[in-house]
C-alpha cells in the first residue's frame, strides 16, 4: 500500500500474526499510559516533589540507555518472540511486587526508585523488539498502514488507560493502578503464546559492538533519517520529558486536579492524538509531503505547550491538552513511518533500538534535569513553557534551513 490509497485497518488486522502483536502492543501502551503517572503520583503521595519524581523517571530510563542498542542487535539475531515473552514475564513479576508493597504499606521512596529501575529493564528489552517485528509480519506494501494502525492503537491506549486508571485510583487507591497494570501484562503475555514470527535471516555474526556501529553508521550516513532522529531527540527532551515529570504536578498544584481528574485530563491528550491519527489514515493518499506535515505538527505542538504550562484551571488545561494531542498525532505517526520507510530490513532492529533508546531512555534523563530545574527555581509552569519555546526554535530551524525533510514520504 503506497500513497495512492487510504489505509484500511481491518485488512491489516485480518493478518493473524500482526493482530496478535497489535494486541500485545496495545496492552503495553495501556500499561505505559498509567505506569509513569502512577509512579509520579505515588511519589507525590509519599511527600516527594518534582526532583524526586524526576529521579524515579530517570532510573526507569537508565536501562534503555544501557541496553537498547545491544537489544537491537539481539533482535536482528535471535527469536524475537521469545525475547518479547521474556520481557513481558519480567515486567509482570516486577509490577506484582510493587503492587503488593503499595497495598501492604511497605513502599517507600527508595523502593519506588528501585522498582522503577527494574521495570525499566524489561521495557528496554521489549519495546525495540515490538517495533522491529512489524515489517516482518506484513507485506512491504502494507508497512505504512501497519505503522499507522499500530499508532492508532497507541492513541486509543492513551485514552483508555488514563480513563480506566482514574476510577481505579478513586475506588482502590494508587495500589489499584499497579494491580491494573499487572492484569494488563498478563493478558498481553497470553496474546504472545500463539504468535508465529518469521525466523530472522542468517547474517554474518560479528561482535555486538560492530553490529551496533553498523546501525549507527546507517543513521549518520542518511541525511534525512539523521535529521529525523535529531528532531526526535529534541521532542523527547523538550516535550515528553517535561510532560512526564511536571504534568501531574501542574495538574495538581496549578489546576487543582485530583488524581482521578488528572487521569481524565491526560485522556484528552489521547483523544486529540486519536482524531489526528484517524485523519492521517483517511487522507494518507493526499499527504504527499509527509516530512513537511511532520514538522508542522511539531510547530503546532510546541506552540500549544507554551500555553499549556500556564493553565490555571481544569477546563483550560483540558482544552490545551486536547489541542496538544492534535499536533502530537502528526509527529508521533509520521516520525516512525518516515524512519521505517527509509530503513533497509537488515538494520531495522538496530535502527528501531535507537528509536526506543531515545523514547524510553532520553525522556527520563531529560525528566531528571527538568525536575531539578523546576525545583531549583520553584516554578514547574515556567520550566514547562520554556521547554516548549526551545522546541519551537529547534523545529523552526529545520523547517527553514533543512529543506530536504519536506518532501520525505
């Protein structure tokens, strides 16, 4: 399926292997949409502020910084299904342990940090494998559609996850959010049992370091892909990192939202992304210059972020989150599509491992810095808006001077 037809999700979901992977990925997003929020809210309940919240999120991303690239090599060499099942079981065991400690009252800030780090190990093991498996499960001409359908699943998860977590927290407390994650991990593991994945083609076995550098050399030598990764890094540092560490604090202290109200607000972000993603699927054949749409989405998102940081009421924050999600639907959909469309299959695992490293590793590292800065100047809203301004400057540079990105498809 190229750019000549709109995307048909039902056609892709009729492929058994893709449907099972989509189910597992969807449940994983449900977990992710509640996990980081649950850890930050738990830290707030334990009396911590933005600096400790930043530490918790940072240690969750440390494993991604350390092992994502080796995992990318492993996914190009080994049985990807077994790697994914192992990561799922480890994440399930960790989540059950944390939920039990919260329920019994034995959780402390230290244990929250330790639990976050262990959870990050299994996230780092599984996420690159999920991304690398997609091109092996669908025909090449349906890859764009498969990525879009996967992103739609993520959008739906971002809506349902917070919307479900809110009532759970209200009825059972913060421990309910962790038990909910354990249930979702269990169902996701069951979905992997019948999954059949094509064997990874035999390749020349070299040292892991050499294989890692081959993937990095491809990215560095492909000007457009390199630019996409620079923008991905910028959006991770200036948009995702401030949001995951400061979002709950702004909602709680600036807008006066409770835990359940905050999860409802977060769901509006997913609603905006879902609407844009559906529009991209419907009008995919008319989006000739996807690179330009990608950068315009970033411009919109960073502009709204500046306003979002200054929200001082629940309705205002809800409106700006919805608008932020509309822009996010463009760059979240199109970044991965553009990268995978321009990456050869033999280095796909390693290229997507770097994608996972930036998303899962760089964001918490940025959250650590953002959390400490916000605590130092005692103004989470100011830091959040300033990060939006920095992102706007970054994408404005590429939009103005890197014209090779505009015609990418």
